[in-house]
C-alpha cells in the first residue's frame, strides 16, 4: 500500500543562504522566469554578469524554457523570487543545470529524463550545459581570487 503524502515540487528542501553560488543563481533566474518571463530572468542575470554574458545566458535559458514548454512532464514549481526557501523542483533543476555545465553527463541526462519526454532529453541537457556554463563563469568571476595567497607564476591545481 502506498502512503498518501503531499510531495509537491514546492516542498521546501533547503535554504537559499545555504546554496552554492551556481545553484543560487540558477534558482534566481528560474524564479524570475516563472514570475515575470524572460525580462525578469534577464534582469536577474544582468545583476550578476556583464551585458554580453547575460545575453548569451539568456539565449540558452530561452532554449531551455522552449524545450520545457513543449516536452515537460509537468510544470516546475517555484517559490516567490525573494523567498528564503528552496523548493524540491528548484533544487532538482539547479542540480541538473550544474551537472550539465560541469560535465557530469550521465547525471544530467538522468535528471533530464525526470523533467521531459524521452525525445527531448539530449536537447534539454545541451541547453542546460550552455546556460550553466555562463552562470558558472559569472560565479567564478565573482568569487574571491587566490592571487593574494599565491605568488605570481605559481601553478594552482
């Protein structure tokens, strides 16, 4: 017998304050898109990266949204833009984008299979990879540099 549970995608599973920078930026952009469309998502991205990089990230996000709009299994549930909680769908989407961007291909494909129909898995993963790479670059640029701790010419691995 299955137990009756309310396991919706809005169920809080984490806090924004505890998210890594890439995941927090993915969630902020997703919330912007969900509440105000492409313009709101672009506003979020412009606040964190250069205009050219925001435009490139937005193009990839538009591809993501287009694929999700046509082939999704169900709509992703999002919290309000300034909510301190992270919902289950938001956390899964951020994990998917991170995996796609950082080359964890098998994980990304598996997570994509939970969101879209089979024929759209590869396209969604490709769009997530492009989107995530732009966001990852922006979070790396915003991170404190190690130049003060390392002498010039030192190779850091």
